[in-house]
C-alpha cells in the first residue's frame, strides 16, 4: 500500500500459495475504502494472447464508475450493436474481446490507459498471473522458444512498460504463481520488467505462524499449547500460510472425531502423515506439480521433477556432484545440459522449492519435500547410478 501511495509499480514475488492473490485483493479493498484509489484486478490466467489480456483489463473497468464510460467509448463502434449494461462479466468480456485483434490491441490498450489518465482518482491495476501469459507467449503449446514467440512476448512486455512509464495516474502490481524474472530471463527480456520494483514476500516466521495457530485454536475453543504449535511449525519447516491453516484444519477435525480436547505430539505426527501427506493433502500439493508443468512444459518438467526427487530421496539435499551428473546426462547436440539445468535450478530457487546452500541446494519446505518423496521416490534411480558404468 505504501508503494502504491508513492506512485511506484511493483513486481510481487513469493512462493506458491503464500497469499499473493489474497493479499493484493485485500490491499486493493483497503485502498478503495479510504477513497484514495480506484482498484482494478485483472486475472490473466486464461489469457492466451495480448488481445485476451486487453479484453480482461477493459472488462474489469466496467465496475469502476467514472472510468467505464470513457473506456466504453473507446469500443463505441463495436458495442453499439446492442445494450451492454445488462451483460454479465463473462458476456461483456466476450463482447469486448470481439473488438480487439492482432492489428489494434495496442491502440485499444492505449485507449484504456488514456481513460485511466483522465480518471479523477489514481488507478491501481493488479495483473495476476502475468507470468503465465508471458510464458505462454514465449513458448507456445509445444514449449519451444522461437524468434516469433520471443518477439510476441517482447512486444507485450514493451507495451506494458511503455504505458507504465507514460501514464502517471496508474500504479501497476504484477505477480503470479510462477516467477516472472526466470521466464523473462530465458528470453533475454529481463530489462522489460525494470519499471517494476521487486517486492519479496517471505514465508511467515515461526512466531507469526505460531500466533496464527494460537488465534485459530482460540477461535475454535481448543487447547494448542506453545510446544504443540512449535512442533507443527517444525514439521512444516517453512511456514506458508496455507499449509499452516491446512495443518490446523486437519488437526482440529481429528480432535473432534476422537473427542479429544488436548493434543499430543503423537496426534500431530499422525495427522501430518495421514492427512497432510495423505490423499487430501496431496490434492493441494498437486497444485505445485501443475504449476511446474505450466512453467516448463512436459519434457523439461520431467527433468525438474527428477532434480526435486533426487533431493527428496537424499534427505532434502541436492548436492553439486548430482547437479554435475544431470548436466552431463541431459547434454545433447541440441541442448547444453549445463545451461538447461542452471536455468531450471534458478527457477526452482526463485519459486521457493529449493534454496542454495553450501555444496548444493536444499528443499525449503519439509512438507513439499516429504510429499515429493512419497509421490515420486519409489523406484527412483539417482543420477549417480544412471551415469556410472555399473548402473548403466
Ligand atoms: N496472510 C494470510 N492469512 C491468512 N490466510 C492466508 C494468508 N495468506 C494466504 N492465506 C490463505 O492461503 C491460501 C492461498 O492464498 P492465495 O491463493 O492468495 O495464494 P497465492 O500466493 O496467490 O497462490 P498461487 O501461488 O497459487 O497463486 C488461501 O486459501 C488464503 O486464504
Ligand atoms: Mg495467486
């Protein structure tokens, strides 16, 4: 909120499920309540191209009185064909999208920003999942970066940069469930993001996480002593808000089922193995696999998965010898193994799976590490076995 008040554009980065979307929605709500700003929230997860993105942004202005008539007039020729005031959001989006094509998207987009400039209040424009759109533009359905695709990604980022610089009445916040920087970096487009000042949201520290658990326990009238909260945080190692809440939910449910009012260490361990790592917990964690697939495409995803499994079966640690092993194993005439693996590690580090440490990389979250081992560890052949003559 301070950044918005200072008039800056922000690139919010954080691990998956840290609460980026919820926190930005809440910040926008508060900035609107004080009457200072006009918030716009555009989710670009389903946008396949710049035309879809412009249509989504235009659609979101429809809830901003004062702004919408100006935006609408930019689409006037097109929208004359019928009353639009009664349309629902998705119908409106379809209608606006029909007026945008490859030849006019910049012009349509510029018109939205010109309308924003004339608006009485500064506008905060949140672009959720922008990195997914850029990744899609860059790699296409077959996950290959071609000069044309690179140009398409460059064109959209350049346009965003230009409008961000030219229109003083807007403050943009961009973020998403995959990293923007590693994606741009792959295409040599990092400079396109330099109008956004990075803001990193870290996982909760143990004190905050413990306070959240305490508040939840008080709320539900159960006893959750300090040692138990500590044990829960220790189990997860990395306190991602959603995981903390999930752990509490399962524990609470377990206590209700057994009629217990006081928790034991055994309960915590049981709930962790049975629920957090069980079928139900895994459904939430599958989100992590899904996002990796979106970021990398099927074939690179398999390599990233091997790196993570290699770490998981080795007590959460991916050592430098194994990394070297992967670099040589995946080296082909078309692809340099070193570059491929380093890019991948950079992405896994950026997105909070692994962190760099002496001699290699370590899993950040114990929960994700345990889950990864359970899910993928059986029958896994460590790289050393695959490259050594005896394992060949
Ligand atoms: N600070 C918080 N306090 C309470 N709950 C939170 C907090 N942050 C996140 N949550 C909860 O965690 C879950 C995930 O949040 P959210 O979807 O906003 O995360 P995200 O970072 O946008 O995830 P993704 O990386 O998948 O896009 C939600 O259920 C949300 O209510
Ligand atoms: Mg999100």
